[in-house]
């Protein structure tokens, strides 16, 4: 692939998710862009583009498949999303993600500064994991060779995963051994703003959390895990005891195990403002423009019934998994009340929510739950008969989440803590069940505080409704992943979906939209985009016949 030279305009192109021909053709020189840009500006733009990819319109389908949202009543839904009629022309996460990888590769080309190159390599690993999780085999070893390899061969997905661990380890070592004269990225690091070695220690926390995510993704396939677990356990151990900042530069050994947490999270904010189009990436995707108009998918999505029921304690997840409890206070921080609540048959409670199921095409209805809060709901895919319920305005994502100046998460602190809990249970991290229970409780608390609630509320909720199970691993794993599912709402929709595929928790419903292909279960993967068949025919054709269900990604059980 040709290397991008102009970085800022690339980030704008990614944010817009424009329909380029291919990740190769769009790397041609642009006469309207400068021929040279600095590594610091390139780093900022690349991180912002990653935030857009993580929570922007490219991942809207996963918000629906996760049953976080449903299509709004009266909106013509996407057949690819609602009926699972997916072809090579349906979606393209391939091009913008490879573009973002090229952005980070441009940082490697522009500078040899230790901290800059380490961050770029960590984020290249982040992007490639996403590509593998969506597509399986992708170009890797030949993907960044410029004009010498415009039709790169595809690499084995499992081998790419192994190399990502190696790349992350090398980046961590680069940070640890950086000279005292190394240039800190400071304000150009729009994730951690690292101005000293302690700031760069946060990048090691991010890198270790990413490694943990990559390792755990492979743990549910017994064949893969039996071959890789020993090496992965050793790799995690090797880089999770070196967090203490050293004097002058680099990092010294001897610190505590270090991952992201409730206080140190992987979140990007290039100083988002309430001015179009500079709002937070989630707000741009499903929120409102600062000028007052609808933004992105705001008018096409509304609250989902399954998720609502789950948080009022009426949903069934699995027989071996606990329900999260009635009237979970996080629900009211996630969805906004229906504006029709005052006239609804369920009463005048200001917390009334109007929801639909995935694939449901008619007006939402209020659901009167036991307890203080009535809700309105419609399933993913259904269309209630006219006149069967009071017509109400559907609930949408809350203003708390759609805050235009709110940081965009790349990896949340709550996710990190739930990863650690699972890792302790399977021996990937030390501590066993005792430590897993602590991490689980900390994950719930982080979820509450991420949603603007208090630690005291989290403690009371967990004690009443979500104690850590004392039974089998299956029960513990179900509890961890149920809480993780709630915590990741909106911010990490792809991560939520991949974890549902890996673990089966929670068992979210399929679309009930007419004509939905449900016999094959969840969509397992996305076919390669049409542009790849047009411009890298030999490479993509060598992957065989690809559907939305076959072949599965290598780590799937």
C-alpha cells in the first residue's frame, strides 16, 4: 500500500465513512494536500480516526445486532442488517480500518521518536485485531509495503493474532527503554496526554489490556487455547510487572500488574465541542447536531426492548446466568424518557421508556413493569397491529451518552476489569476466584461511574442483584459477561458483538423482521468488500467462498 502523506484529510475521510474504491486506490497522492506533515499531527489525527471507527457510523449495525438499539418506526431498515442478507456490497469496514492503519504507519515513517513509534505500533495492533475479528484472514505481512505490494497476499488470522502480541510486546519494551531525551507526545496524545514517563505508563496499561483482550478472545476455542495458552500466560506475565516510572526516562521494573481501570481509561478527546461537526463521535453517529438538526442515525434508531427488559429484571438471559436485577439505575442513564410519557396509559412517570424489538416496524408500546418505572417496548423486528396500543414517541439514547463534548472510548475501564476477572478464573492472570470477584465488583462500579452514577449505587446494586456467583465457572462467566454487556452499551458495539459470538452471553434475540434469515444463528463474520474483489482479486479469491456464516473466525468455538 502507498503510504498516506496527508493525515488530517485522511482522518476526515474516515470520519465520513465515504465510499472509496479500495484501501489501495485511496492511498494515491492528493494534489490538494501538503506533501509533508509532522508525526505529532499525524498521531492526533490517527487517534481521532480510531475513535470515529470505534463508535461511529461504521459500527451502527452492531448497535442493532447487540440489541442495544432498534430501528425507528417508519424508517426503511437495511435488509443486510435486519434480514441478515449480507453480501460483499453490504458493508465495508475493511477500507477505513486499513486507512487508519496506514495513518499510524505514516507516524512510523515520519519519526523515530520512541514514544511516538510505540503508540503507533500499539494502535496498529488494535486496528488489526478489529480487522481479524470482522474478516478473518487479511493482508498483514505485505500490507504496508507501499507500491511494491499493491495486491498484498492474505495472512492466516491466527498467525496475525500471534504477531500482534509480538508487536505489542516490542512497543512496551520501546517505552520501557526509551532514553531520557525521548520526546513525549504531550497534547498530541489525545488519549492520555503523556507529558512524562508516568503518562507513558498509561500506554503500557492500554497495551496490556489490549493483549489481555487478544488472549481471552482465543480462550473459548479449546483447540486454539490448548496450543496457545502457555505462551499467552507467559507473555501477559512478562509485561504486567513493569509499571513504575523511572527517573529521567523509560520505565523501571517492579511495579504492580497494570491494566486500564476505572481511573485510567482508554478514551480519546481532541477537545470535542458543541459546534458542528466537532462533537463527540458517538453524538455525531446517533445524536443531535449542535445546530439542532438530527445527526447520523439519530432518527433511524430507538431504544431496544430486550435491553430494557434486561435492566428491569424481566428478561431471561441463560438458565445458568443471573438476571441483572429490577430497575437497574443505569437504564435511565442510557435511554431517554419517551416524550409521550405524560399521556401514555402507563402513567406520567418521567422515566417512562418507549422501546422496540430488533426488526419491529410499528409504533412502540409502553410496558408497565413491576416497580416505579413503566416502559414502552417493541421487539427487534415486529410490527404491532394498528390500534393495539397507545402511540408513543420512542425513547432514544440519553443526553448523558450523547454529550457532544464527552470523550470517545477506545477501551473502557469497565471492560478492562471484566477482562481481568475472566482472566483470573481461567488462570491467564493469578488470583483465582478471589481476585476475579474483586475485579467483577470493580467492573460494575466502573460501569456505574462511567454512566454518571455513584460507587455507592453500584455497591447497593451488586449486593442486592448481582453478587459474584459461588457456583460453576459457567455461572461466573455468565455473570461477568452479562455485566460487561451492560457496561459497553454504545461505546464498544463491535467488542460486545464479538464477545457474544465467543461466549454466548447474553443470548440476545435475532431479528424478527419479515424475511430475516435466522436458521444460521448470529452473523459470524462480514464478507470481504466488493472493492477487494475488484482490486486484489488474487488475494481475496484465495480465501474461498465467504458468507456471513462461513468460514467462522478462527477463535470462535
